[in-house]
C-alpha cells in the first residue's frame, strides 16, 4: 500500500535511476577490453562545489555558462539534477599496438611522453590512447542511451568534466566527463527553459555575427568586406578585425589561474578525504 | 504530385534458417540482420557529438566475397604486429562468421579538430600537440599526403575520437535493443580502412553483426584461427570421407551386424 504525492519522490528516484545507469556504464562493450571505467554519483548539496567552480568559467565560455546556469537554477529551486561522474585512465597504453593514432610510432614512446613531457592534462584531461578513449566514450554513450531509455532528460558535459578534474573527483582517472540527469521534465538541457530571457535579441545576434561571420559578410571582392551588422549596414560601414586580445586573455588567466584555484582550495581537501576514507 | 499507390498484395511465406550457410533461407536471415545494421547506423548518427557537429561516416559490408576480403586483410595485418596478432587472427574468424559488418569512421579527427583546447590529445591546455605534429597552414590541415607508414596517421583530435566512441556506443546499444549480436573491433576498423571503407575518416571502428544461435564474438577456444566451425566442418569432410573409403561391403548384399544381438536388424 502506498500513496506517493508531489515531486520529491521523483527527485529521490533519480538517484536510483542513476545507479541503474551506472550498471549500463560498466556493461558497455569495449574495443580493447583493458580500460577500467569509473563512475560515481553526486546529487543535492554535493553539487554546490561544482556549481561554484563553474561560476567563473561561465564568464568566459558560453557553453559552460549554459550548463552552469541550468544546473544552478534547478538546484536553487529544489530540483537538483543528479550527476554521474565518468572517468577512465587512458593516458597510458597497455596495448602495444603501435598504431600511431596518438602521434607516436610506438606505444612506448607515447607512454614516455605521457609520463614525462605532457602538460599533465588540459581542460578535460589527456593525453589519450585513442583506442582506450573509444572504450571510455562507448561507456559514456551507454550512460546517455540508458538515461534515454529511462526517459530522463540528460546531457553529457565537458564543463562538468572540467569541474570534476579541478576539484579532484575521480583521482585515478585522467579523462572525466559528467552526465547531468533530470530533474524529471522535458527539455532541461535542450532548448533550456531555465535559460529563457538570459540573452536579449542583440546579444544573440552579436553571438551569431562573431561565430558565423560569413552570414553577415558583404561583397568580398574588395578584399576587406563590410559586415552587415545593422539595418543600414552600409552607412557607416563596419569592418571585422582580427587580433590578439589582452582583455580576453586577462580574463581567461584570471579565471583559470586565480578564481578557479581559490574555489578549489576551499573544497579539495574534503573531496580528497572521501577517497581516502573509501580506501 | 504523384499519389501514394497502396500495395495490398500482402501474402507470402518465407522459410528462414541459419543452416545451410548462404542458402536462400540463410540469406533471408541475413537480410534481417542487414535491417538491424541499418538501424544501428542510424543510431550512430544520432549519438551525442561535441558541438552537435556531424563527423560520422559509415559503411555496411555484406556478402561472402566482401567479408572474405576483409578477413584476409585482417590476417595480413595480424602478422605485422605480435601484440595484436592473436586478436586479429581470432577476429578474422569472427568476421567470416558474421552476417553484416558495420564500419564507423570519423571524418574530422585528422583534419578538422574541435579546436576547443580541451587537451585530450596531448594533455596540454591548447591544441598545440595536434597542430605541431600535422602539416598545416594557419590551422588548415593538409591531408593530401597519405603515405604515412603508420597504421593510423596520428595524432588525432581526441575530442573527435571521443565523438566516434559515442557513435559506436549508440550503434551497439541499438544492436543490444534489437537482440542482434555485435562487438566493436579495432582490427576490423583498421583493415576496413586500409581496404578503402570510410575513405574520408582518420580512424575507423568495425562492428560485425550477426543473428545466429551462437554469438560469434564470445566463448572462443584457443587457437581459434585454427579450430573454429568452418575448420571443424572442413575437417569433418576430410576425415569422414576417408573413413568411408576403408569400409568393405556392398550394402545391398550384406551389412555388418553387432555381435551378440538376439534379434535381426531391420
């Protein structure tokens, strides 16, 4: 006997669905059969450090802004998504195939580079043995497909992968992505109702001018075309410029090397402690 | 506008069986697998992709000669590398035992990277690892020299490779949903690519597909390239024929009987 009313039980059940999805992640077929996939589940207030880290990054990357705002707004109104952290160790090849896909002639050379010379992981980790990365991606896809079959709105996110890496989640992994699940309604992460009225018409139009400039290019025969950025675009004419941007780089530096580390410092020990306990 | 003409001639019967191979009843069965593989391909095209950018091409390969050519290429490659020799030889057997091969490639991983500075290719904070090893002008990669001695002309944009993993994963998910057996293989992908399948791709994964009583891709024995169903059947032809030759009676006149049998044989 029972009677479930309201939305709380649905939100609670998302965690159970996430557990089932993790089973699909571990069941996913592999090409190499030698890639260990790692999966964890986060929800509720445990999303707050992730939201906090994404905050400054959202200021310099629109796609991060969209993920950040969506997750944050859902969380703030009591409809917190559930996030599956997906990781794998793919920066070392134990295949010996010497296929060349990584850019080196042999796996041994790649492994030496990976150990000694790489930058130690970019936004999403790396370097990668591409065959092992395929195993990882298949598992990520099975997570998405599984969520789809449960009819839970979901999106696999590089933005979350960056936050997971910054905060030290999945310490054994060297690539990370996050799968955001729910809340239980349609189009949370596509068309994004949460983001309504975030951008006005002019901002949206300027995005398109910057991202798809050929759509706004005037006659190019002169070699320096005018750009049709307004109704009477010819009077006075406007031109596109390309150049290094001190302002853009300063903001990027500030975000990545000052603001994000400041937030990470607040949470890193608590995150690390979880892995120590579980060991 | 041409009107839809409804075909109401809906009657018939089809006999389907996996035995004997390449018989009409077996080919009907294979056609069902081809339909499944087509849907797997569609699923691959709808997988999540970074930025929603289309970068997948695919080939469906079926038929006795086509599968044999693919298997032979895999066997040729097997002997070039001791690390994958056994796997490639075993998987060549699986290709011969398959109904349809689905090859999925990524058309951008070697030429038009994501350019997002994700670092997955080389672990750096930008795309320098990829571009420094490529022949390019201001970021436009020149792929016209296809003479690389490597099996795969890396480095590749790992974000695109990751996308290809999504495509392969979705194809495999659909295979699982449709209850056809399927498995992703590097060997099939590399051999298929060398044969010219998925010609615009920088990397290819092969997925053999089958609908048979026994899943061709699991439960293999040792020396599978030497001991498998084809070989067992051929071995039977070899041994049993010779075993008949050394018999000596005219069955119309006399047939040997077991000793100590009370009743007459029929």
